């Protein structure tokens, strides 16, 4: 069983008991996080594709640790111009372990207390007054084009 889940703006193919490095998530190491934006679910060959997400499915994971990724160096240069810039950064990552891929647990009170359909209204017809038709506004005459303005002569000094 696997699922394709959107985590922190990126899509990951996740399986149970696997570790993944994702962009930093809020939460302390040891806490659990749930991801409800499941885009695809494969349950023993039965594939469910969401539009955009599969309803009623969530992925539960445990935060293992927060860490920094490998150093990335950004070097810019324009030859023969004397321009060199060296920058870099280390991406903040979170290591997570997927614990469960499954259906959401829906409380029984919600399923039993489903909104009831409104009782059908009586067959009595209610007469409504129709508004009088509005009179059309008179059409305005076409605007006349403005004459071209002659440019002022330049002062000679």
C-alpha cells in the first residue's frame, strides 16, 4: 500500500514504516502529524485518484528530528567583467517516519446526525407580484470627435 501525499508544498510517494526528509514542519521531535491532502491511494492494486484529493484518507507520520541539509553553493560570474558573487545556504529539513496510511475515523455522532432533508412544502401556490418593466434609457447621441490641437510654435532664443 502506498499513497502520493502533498507535504509542505511537495508531493511524495509514501509507504508505511519508511523515512522521508521533507521541508521543515512545525512540531517537536516525537510528535505526530497528519497529512490530509492525499492525491492518490493504492490499496493492494485498487487505485483511488483524487480530484484534487481523495476524500476520507489521511497519512499519519511521526517527526523524528529537525536537521540541516547539505550545503548548496550558488556561484555567479560574468567573464571579463570582474563580477563574481558566491552565496550559499543549507535547507532546513524534518525527518519523518510514516506510521499509518488509512481512512479517517469518522465519529458516530456525525454519521447518525446527518442533516435531514427539509419537509416538502405544501402545494399551495404563492402568488408573487411582478415588477413593472423598466423603461429603456434614451440613447445618447454619438460623441463628436475633438479637433486636433495645433502645437504651439517654439520660442527661438
